[in-house]
């Protein structure tokens, strides 16, 4: 009986967490632009993070960054090489950079993968096709955590 009660409690907690997902407005940045708290409370999956990092329709991080262990045919060189990134930045800093890199590096061209507001939408003036209403983040909260977990595996050998 106790096991089923614990299982039910865990299911209810998981349901409550998914019913109230974290939004960009909920994110708390530290003075250096880092985000200390996990966006999901669930550990990231490094394998999924590598997939998100290298998939064009997801994060497409390889368009700007190179990781020598990934088999990306044409990695970008706009952003820094990320080999050894886990030795340079911790999870708090990496999470902050992914959520909104401009909080750490004001002039960066890196997209804010979790930011959803404050954008100028010039599309209506040019095409009339700018979306109305709130935007979805480029990556979900769990995808951010997965990429942070993947980047955390990239240490100097």
C-alpha cells in the first residue's frame, strides 16, 4: 500500500510540474547572467542534448560552434570552439547563456533560446506575416537542460 501511495504522490507531483511549466518570466538570472536553478527540476540527458545541439531543426548550435567529437559536416566558426567548455563554465553559466546569452554577453549574436518576449517584429511591415501573440521559446525548458548536460560532458582530455 505504501508503494502505491508513493507512486501516486510522485505522479501527482509530476502532473503538477507539467501543468505549471516554467516560463521565461520565471527565470532568475544572477549578476553574471547565470541561471542557478534548473528550469525543470529534472536532470538533463546528455545524449538528447547532443542531438539537439547538432540537429538543424532543433538547436542547430553546430551552425556557429564546433565540437570535435561530433560528426558535423560543416561546423560554424562564428561562436567559440566548445571542446573543453565544461572546464570553462559551470552548469549555472551554461544555462544562463542558453536561456538568454545577452544577459552574459551584451553584444552577442547568439539567439536567446528560452526568451519569449521583448522582440521587435518587423515582419508585418515587410510581409504581413509576423506572428501575433506570445512566441514559443526556440528550445523547451527540458531541451535547455539536455543541452546543458551535454555541454557538461565536454571536458579537456
